[in-house]
C-alpha cells in the first residue's frame, strides 16, 4: 500500500509525519543518515544520489528523486519479503524546498498486521535534524515542563496544525520527578516520532489545573492523551482526551503500558489524514513511476550495440616453402552439430554478424521480460489498492447505513421521551408544581458514565447482577482504538441493560430470555437496540472457531470453570476491530449474567478472510 492511500481505522503500522526546521539544503544530512542506516543495520550499500533499483537476494531498495523548481524530493523504499514475520516495507519520503515548509514522512508496515516497533531510522533522523510537530520539537526522551511553561503547553495542545498526539504526565510532591521521568521514558519507548511526551513537575501540574479546569487538566500521577486542536473554552472537549489513571499505571506491567501507549499512537496516526502538501508529493512520485515504466515499454525495438573487440596484431609467421597444405579434418559428429545449430538458429551460415544479431535479440528479450515483470507487479500493487479502497468504501457505506438507522431509532426514542416529559410537566403544573419545568436536574439523577474501560470494569465489579469473568488486558487494549468512546458508551449501555434484565426477572416482570427482554422491555427498565445484539453465531463460525468463544465462569455455575458464550453485543464499527462483548445468561440457574469477553471481534468467516 502506498503512503497516500493510507486508510482510516486501526493499525499497528508506524506512520510518522514530522516537520523539519533545518532551513534550506538539509537533504544531504537526511541522505547521510539513511545511507548509514542501510549500510549499518541492513548491510546494503546504496547510492542515494540517483534513481536506481538495488536487489539483494529477496530484498529490494528503490531510490527515486524529483526536482520541481526550488523543491527537492527523495523517496527510498526497502521491501523485505519472506521473513519469519512476513513482509516488511519501509518507505521514507523527504521534502526539502527553499522558502517553504519542509517535512519527512516515514512509514514501516507489516503485511501480517504485526506491531511495528519504533524504527531505528526514526531515531537516526531525530538525532541530527530538528524534527517536530506543530510548535513542539521531537526528541527521543520525555520533556519536562515547569510552571513558567504552562502557557506554551496550552499553545502546543490547542495547535490545529499538530498532527500527532501529546502524552502529558502529571506529578505532585510525593515522589521525586526524576524517578518518574525514567519510568515515563520506558513507558513511551514506542511512541517517538508518532507522539510527544511531556512530564509536568508538581508546580506545573497545579498551574495547568488552575488554568484549564478539572475537565481538561492532567491529574497527578496519570498520563493524559491530548488529540490535536484541544478546545480549552469547551469543558466537554475533555471527553476526547483520555486519561490513563494511577491505578492502571500501577496495576499493569511496564511492557503492558508501553504496548498500550504504542497502540494508541499508531491508531491515531492511521486515522489522521496527511497534510495536502504531503499527499501532493506522494502522488507526484506515483505518477512519475507510472510514466517511467510505460516509457521503458515504449522504447524502440533496437538491439544494443555490441562492443567489437579487435584481436591484437601478431607478427606474421615465416612462410615455409614447398610444404603442401591440407585442410583441417572435420569429424562427422562436429558437422552434425553445426547443421543442428544452424537449423535451430535459422541460419544459412554461421557468421559473426548473425551471432551478434541473435545475442542482441536475446538481450532485448531479457530486458523486456524484466520490464514486463515490473509493470505486472505495479499493476498488481495498484489493483490491491483499488480493491482495498473498494472494500473500505463498502464497509463505510454499511457503517453509515447502520448509523443512520440507529440515529433514526434514537430520534424516535427522543421524540417519545420528549412527549412523555411534556405530559408529565403538564400533570405537575395541573397539581400546582411548577419547579420541575424550570429547575436544573438534580445531580443524583444525572447518569455518570465510565471515563475509560478500566473504570467500566470497576463499575461492573460493584454490581451484583453482572459479573466480568474475562481477561481485563483485552478490555484495556480497546483504549487504543476507541478514540471517540463509541465502544465504551455502547458497552456501558449494554451492561446497564443486562443489570435491569436480571432485576426484571427478580421483580417478576420478565420470565423469558435476554433476547426477548431486549425486544419487549418492560416499562421502567433499561433496554438496548435489539439489532446490536446477536443471540448466537453461525454454524460455520462455531464449527471452525467455536473454541474462541469458550470463556471462564465460576465453578459454582459450571464445574469445568468454562462455558460457551455465543451471545454477544456489537459495540462499535472500528475498522477490522469492531469490538464485541460476549455474555452468558445464568438464568434461571443463577440470577446473574456473565460477561466473558470485551475486546476486538473474535475470528469468524469474515474476519478470517481479511
């Protein structure tokens, strides 16, 4: 996949856009670092000063250069196929233009969807070039901000030009900041080049809180993810910027936190559209590559001129008089072989010019085959891109249709609630109670939602009607992909509906299945859109992947401690992730619903083909 066709959705690839403030004519510095990386880390000696293709076993390096007025562009692509972990593709595009904004775009992808660690090339470039994002410079370590830098922090976070995330860690006076800095440095090892990391000292943490308010500040001993363009004038914007709380930081291993922050940074990078200036350069490279291949195929059909090497002059041998010459004998087998050669080569006589003509045709054929192979590969790549875009378009259309249907259902529900509220207000006014029509809703009647998936699990743990029995790590990993809380909100709605389902059975208001309850919810109990709940899986899915639906349950329910959970809630449409929540209704055996899994879509016949 080429860089400009980057699609939205979850990804574990490394896709880094970095602005460069090195002034003019800094391209040689970038070339030097790339050459050192190829030679030192990949054992490849590549000339980066001219277009070329280098083949080393299965590996290929492609170098392309463009000049367009004051702009100079370099594109280097390294493809490493047939490794034990799949095909790895590294693509670097460097744009150096006098008097304009310069940048670097680095992508490292894996065709098996493996997590791409921060590449050494990114660190090489950051060490010698002033790279950054928006108004903040990229470095390969956390930056400490003091109280007098809070104003700058606010400018950085609210910068609309910012492409990547900013992770901000808060502190107080209880723990030395140096020790926390080392810990944050380890946690953030997989975000450099994709995000920036800032640690506030205790005074800066307090000052930041006082300036922006509790809903947009970073609490002490937490890490908050700030997306581009923070709106500090709107407290509700705080929902976009997730907090990884103290309990989560302390409760998970260093590796788990490192992986989670890396996943969050990569997911955001895959969703964020590249600046239009970058897209233009990438497309220019694509067009030039297409023309280059076509020009090669359209070259005139002439054989390359063969170099004629004249034999060295030799002094004539002395002539011996009166010695009769006899022709060299040619044995019958040699005559037969000569006839066969002339027949196969379609030659009347074997001459130097005839043999040179054959050699030229063979050379042309070899070149044509090589060029045809390149064109075929190019067409295959383009076809793959087209198919990917078509599939993505179909998925987006399906998601849009589902969203429109859900939106219409929500509007109908809101209309019904509005009508009921109006009726109740009229009843209260008829009784002389006018206050509810004008007073603010009391706090105890305002529903409090979980801020993250960790808090979701905490709330489930406090319930008696619902029990989570699964792997909490799979749940927490959804933090990386659920950027707008769509899956979190839906999961909480489903949990509340499950709790009310159990209560309705205890109250004698329901004596049938969970599916029936969702379709015919008794008055006064919470419900959930039936279209987002599936009571079972297809037979083919259970036959091939049923083992994945086996989850823990208490031995009081099943002595084996495991049970099949086919029923599931559809939480959100997030690329190939599309999170699910698998449940098991313990009724009537036990008045409880078990939640065995909250996480990415389990394997089925559709996900298997992705």
